C-alpha cells in the first residue's frame, strides 16, 4: 500500500520497523495497517509504503513538517498499534528517517 501524494526528499519521514516475535510481524500488519494508514492520512501524510524485511515489516511515512510527523506518532491509534507489536521488548524501532 503506497500513498499517492507527491513528496520531496526533504519531507520528514518516520520509519516504523516491527520485528517478528511469538507471531509474525506480518500478522501485526494485517491487524493494524488500516488504523495506521488512516491516522497517517488524517495527519496529512504525503507518502507511505510498507515492505517486508527478513525479520519483520517496515512502514515508512512522509509528512510535510517534523511537527506533523511528531503529531502522528502521538496519536492514540498509533500508540495502540505500537503497543500491540509481537515483541514489545525488542521488536519495535521507531525512528525519524526512511523513504525512497
């Protein structure tokens, strides 16, 4: 799933990596992708994409400003999805950056 908006290389990205745990990260994605993308659209995301890594899944989202990116991260729906990752102790990395 990819956003159709136009983004610039300078747009602030957020990278969310979810690693496999007792259940595969792709199952987490199936359960939470719609809520995360809906939250991203509500916060004016300009682009997003999902990909699978050898260890889990990655969602990268671009916003127009760092403030908007940070507001997305603070949404209750986003926090709830991140709290539900398969391995909450070692299986979540959320960092600024990412993109094509």
